C-alpha cells in the first residue's frame, strides 16, 4: 500500500513537471561571466534543480558520514568504559571476598581464643576442686 502511494505521487510529480516544461519553453539568456548562452527556461530550471539536488545529497552524505564516525567513536569509548567498569567490579568482588575470608578467619581466631580461655577457666575450676 505504501509503495502504491509512492508510485501515484511519482506519476503526479512527473505530470506536473511535464506541464511545467511545456509552459516554460521560452529561450532565456544565461550569462556565465565570459559568455552568454540562450537556453530554454525549463532547461535552466532543471539544471538548477539537478545541481541543488546533487549538492543536497553531497552535504547530507558528509553529515551522515560524520554522524556515523561519531557514533562509532562513542560506541568504542562506551565499550572501553564498560570493560573498565567490569574489571573494577571483578577486582572489588575479589577484594570483598578476601575481606570476608579475613573477617571469617578473624572471627574463628577470636572463637578459638574464647574457647581456650574457657578451657583454662574450666581447668582452673577443676584444679581448685
């Protein structure tokens, strides 16, 4: 359906341009600075439109190329930043695990010392009886 509308619009545009061409067959002088030529008005208009279209395509292509390059650079820096953050996350996770194991070891050491203190207390109580 969408392509049918495009075809209809294209046909209408061609008809309008053809009518416009028929109405503008008068010869007009075009000066290039060093020479003057007499061309039909429709030819001058179509050449001007064609030059404008080529310039528009050229500038939009340059703009699209610049946007693509900026996007690729942004994607690369984002990927680099994500990799750096993942590396930091892994490093901090390992550090946290080491810290937890040290805390567990410290708690176990404290428990061992408490048990030794209880053993010595019990031994002293047994020795006094």
